């Protein structure tokens, strides 16, 4: 079964390597493997990245429900690029 996809707000992309992004999320540096991400994407004044649910849990990015900065689930049909995570 495919993992859920989440959309995460990113403060800044600090660095990129061939295999990972160094992101600033809520003021904290977080290394994110590219194999578990799509993005980052800049739209308007907001930068986001799509990540798998399990990597969000592993990196400690989940926060209590109702927090607008928490990773948000992305409807599956909006992320069907044909490339499995």
C-alpha cells in the first residue's frame, strides 16, 4: 500500500546535494532525502515540499491537529505523476 503524501511548509532551502535537501522547517535544519520528496515548490510567498508520511514521522515533523503549519495530506489524484516513492 502506498504511503500518504503530505505537503510541508518550508522556511528555506539551505543546501542541495545529489541525494538530499537541507531544509529549514520552523527554524530547524532538517535533512530530507530526495527519494522521499517532490519539490520544493515556490508559489506566491510560500514554499512547500511534498513528502511521504513515514519520513515526516521519522523526522519528527508531525504536530498536533489544528496547527496550520503541520504537514497537510495531499489528495492522491493531485499527486499522480506516475513516479512511485
